[in-house]
């Protein structure tokens, strides 16, 4: 089931084969949508919603009545589960809050840094058949903890013109301020440039299809974005004691996302690999998304048997996976060796699904090798840092020659002059 690779060169070829660039047509169509929204605003949003979502709307704003109806409609056990998940996510992200600082020097010199929340954030949430209420928790809670003043959400409507009730109920649970029934690249354009109804924001976060991802890329600079997410991926490092049922189920949990999702197994045991391959077929056969799972595993399911767990981690660090599972004895002993991974799941019982929904860590993670330089979504992503500085006349007189010297060496005599006029040099 998993294609077995024999060396790191073959792994590098596999990784290069996963790099998917948007076609010229997709980029052009995305830019056309953005331009249309910039020009026609609400009219474009309504027209494009009818075109792409198959529903004619009179108003794209979700009413308070619709939100209340959704909240009362959804399964109460679901709400209870989301409330419990919310508590865990809040607990974890509260620890990420940063404070400013101030340095005091002689002669009434002081300087410091302030941590300031971003004022307005837009959260994109996929809708329809691919509705992910957990995405609301993961994107909104860090923003709330950071102190963002206004959080708006966009999500596409169903064919009946309504928004998935579980998404609306979760949005109410975490305190989203405004919700709009609009999806795709047009939603990203509206958040970036505004319309008569949609208020433009300062940052856009949230997952989406290739049009959403490319729209985020194209509006970056006008607004900030979280990251450009690619297909989901998991890498499992398993020793000979790992349960092949667990390993297979976790590889499948990523494969069911998308035909382009990547499932990788690195192990020290040929026997385990053989058992995992048998389990993959057995488990996939009884799951609803069997066809997607099998296509994903056929295209992007790979394995390698290595001499040691240390060697497995070395290879994993080159791959920089979105999700890394250490299904080994004493997994925490290896944690410091992991330098490139979006999130790490330790031990035989810690399935990645816990992190996706409930444990408290964020599930918005860097993909496609970008864990080499990107982090999971966090509170810091919703703040900016601004420095301040104060010098007295006495303090400036003592250091004026140094500043003038540096400015003159850079050929910026105007900079030097701004010091001279204050100290009469």
C-alpha cells in the first residue's frame, strides 16, 4: 500500500514531486475575481456567490436570528464537546501572551517595546460538505486572547442560502463579531478591500481551496495573512513495539482529507511495515471516504525502513512535516532532536486527531516543508510590536558625536544635521 523508498535521494524526489504550483489559469481567474470585487463590491459578491455556490442571496450578512436558530438546532453533545475543547485551547494559548518591556538609563533615557493587538481580523472558514467547526476554534481563540478588537468571519452558504449550523454555533461560542455568507477568492477580496457590507480587515487567516490560497497570496501586502497552506501531511516514526492498527489509522486520518494529502511512515521494523500495509487496506475498506484515502495513499503514501529512531528523526527534519508522530518508547527523550515539525505527537496513544480537535495545541500548521521557518498559528500572529524611545538634551549631548559620525559615514548629512541643531555642534 505504501510505496517503499530506499534512500534519502528517493525521498527528495518524492518531496519535489509534491510541490504543486497554481496554474496560470487559476492565478488569472483568482486575480479577475479580486478585481471584480474591488470594482463592484457587494454586487460582485452576490453575483459570484450565485455563480460558484448556486444560490441567489439578497443579503450576505448572517443575522442574529440565524445564529440563534443554528445554536438551538445543533446537537447539545457537540456544543458540550466544543466547550471542553475551547477550554483546552484557551489554556494552551493563554501561555503565549507576551508583555512589553522598558529599559531605563541615566539622564532620563528610556526605551521599550509595546505589544499591540491587530485591530481587525478576518477568519475564512470552509463550508458546504467540507465544514470544519474546529477551524473556528483554532483561528478565533488565539485572536481573542491577543486582544483583537473585531473578528469577522466569512464562510460560503449552502444551496439553501444558509450557513452550516455547526459553524454558526461554534462562532457564537467563541464570540465572532460578524459573519458573512460568502466564500472563495471573492471572500478574501472582500476582507482585504471591503465592500458596502463587508468591513475590510488588517489580517486574514483560515484554510481554503486553491482559489482561497491564491487569493490570500495576491492580497498579501494589502493585508497580512497567516500562511499559504498546502495539502495536509503526516509523518509517523514508529518502532517495533508500535501497534500497526494505530499507525495505519493515523496515516489514514490524513489521507482522507485530500487526494493530495501526504502520509509517510519511517520505521525500524520491516515486520511492522508489512503489518501496517495490511491494516491500511483493511481499515480504508470500511470508511466513507475510501476512494479519497486509497488515491491519496497510492499517490503520496510512502515508507522507509531505517537503522535507528535517530536516523528516522534526521530524515524527518529534512522533510519538515506538518504533523509528526513519535510512536516509540520514551518519546520525550527524542523531542529535542526534532527541529522541523509543525506539531509533534508523543507516544502510542497520542493520535493526531487529539491535536486537531481537543488537546489545546493549534491545528493550523505549516505544510509542504515550511515548518523549517513557519510556526503553528499562535497568539503572537495577532499582535504587532512597536518600539518607543526618549532622550533628554543632556543624554543627546553625550552621544551626539557618535551619531553624527555614523550618519556622515553613510552620506546622510541631513540625519547628522538633525542632531547638530539640537546640540549646536
